[in-house]
C-alpha cells in the first residue's frame, strides 16, 4: 500500500482526536465490559442444575482445587461468581429396570457431603433459602441438591421424606423414560398419559413437605397436570424455549411458559447448544440417524470402537455448530418478553451436556459473560439480580412457606 502525506495527516488527526476526546469513552467501555464481573460478585448466582455428583461418581476428583476437565471446580466457580449450584443427583433411567436407583441416589448425596467435609472452608450443604443467604455472607459456596429422575422414590412416600431429610430440595419427576411417577418428553411411550396416580399423590406431598417440583424432562401432558395440581410454584430447573427448537418437546412451549407464569414458577435456561440452537439440534438429530444406520448395517453397538471412530470421522467432516452467547440471550429475551422478568433464571446443565456448550459459556467461570450480554441488551441491575437468583429464591421461599402452613 502506498502511504502519502494526506494519509499521514489523517492518521495523526484521528490519533489526536482519540487522545483528546476518546480516553474517557475508552474508560467507559472498559468499565462496561468489566461490570458483569462486578455484578457476578455482588449478587448471589444460583444455577439450578450442575451434574457434578454423577461426574465424580465416574471419575472422582478434588473439585475444591482446579481440575483438568469438567465444567465445575472451586477456583472457576469463585472466578465466575457462582454461589449456589444445585448439585444434580442424577439417576439414569436404566436403573428403573435393573434396580439400584435409591442406592445410587444415596451414594451421590454421600459424595456431595464428602465434598463439603473435605473443604468446609469452601463449601457447605444448603437446605433452605436462609442457608444460601448465610453462606453467601460467609464467603462459602452453597451446595443445595436436586434429584434428577424421581425413580429413587420407588413408589413410597416415606422415601420422599428420606430424601428431604438428606437435603434434596427439588425432584425432576422423570428423566429419559417414563417411570412410576410421570411420562417423559423423551419417551415415545406414554403409559400414564401424564402423571400416574402415585405421581399425582407425590405432587401433593411434595407441596406439603416443602420440596420443589421440577417439570424439566416430563411430557407436556404431565406438565399441565402438575400445573393443575400444585398449590405452590414450580421450577423447570434446566429447560429452554421451544420457540427456537419447535420439534424438541424437551423444551417448553409458549403456552407452557404462560402456564408456568400463572403458577408463579420459573424456567431456568439450559445452556446446551442442542437446547438453544435449531442448527445444533438438527446436527445432533442427523448424526444420530446416520449412526443408527451405520450400526445396523455393520451389526454393531454404540459401545463398539467402530462407533467411536464413526463419531470422530463424522464430526471431522461435519463439524458441530455450537450455539453462541447471543443465542442463549435470545432465549432469555423471549421468555422475558412473553411472561416477564420474574419467571426466568439460570439452569446451565454444566457437566451434564458434554461438549455442546455455547461459545462464551464453556464453564462456571463464564457467568460474567452472560451478565455482560444482559447489560448490553438493556437489562437493569435489578433485572439481572432477579435472573441470577432472586426469582428462584422467591419460588423456593414460597414452597417453604406453603409447607410450613400445612
């Protein structure tokens, strides 16, 4: 490129203008970019669903220190401002057939208690809103617990009491298959056409005991039946808006969101790309179909080395389209515009969605990015404090108060 005197003069003028008038603007931009980190430390951040216990069941690590894998550990949580991650007591649906659901649930709860016992200066089990608030004041990370899949209840209300006393404060009624409580959004078989008779009794008893009801994973019919039965607000601990993924029943439709708002409940947005992006969803569905063809044609199972090689080759030739931070923010916008700022929170599904997290939200150090994005979209500090924890703490408090009165 040829540089002439005019270009030099123009460059000097631009530089001088920036020095004289731009420094303050630069400082303002810098402050705005770091404000997310400031607010992350100022307010309680509650994440409704993080799959640390099951991750550690497969490969125990000391999460009070930095870990080389996974999405959660203490240093990253502190950096991101995370104060109250609900530890998911995840129970695979296969145990509904083989047995062992209750035993695994107790074992995973033991694991959470071990995390706390090994680092009491960093973590504390939280069983109430008051606990979360006190731990925040003390600089501790609260570890409340939610059970993902109600199969450990085993059709006995006394098991609900057992898990309440062990610290579980919400139950996702079913997971990937229908169980003795509820049909599942993932399961084409809908034997109960919603909730079973026991499931209906369980909803009432969860209200009475002070256990939040989680409507993530359940079928649409089950959801509407919960809405009719529950006397207290409910949560969707890790779901997103079906508006963006119309063929994905696991997410919540606009009609469901409006029912949730009428109930006083909260949807906590799942960060997984296949929950957020239609392109990511389509890629996963196409891959699954192609894998099924390959396995059938070669008489193989998913556990075979050939299946793993097929996955590697497929992703190399057809890279996975990750969702972006903006895609996630679109879900927040949609829910808020539809039902209001009081009915949305965070349910990342960290350590539960594998390598499908969006750019900008790859682990628990990333909450400031989410906050910066909300600020850029015009949300106030008061709005953001509700999203970070205020809304879910309000539901949890109302559930506690309902139980105390009954």
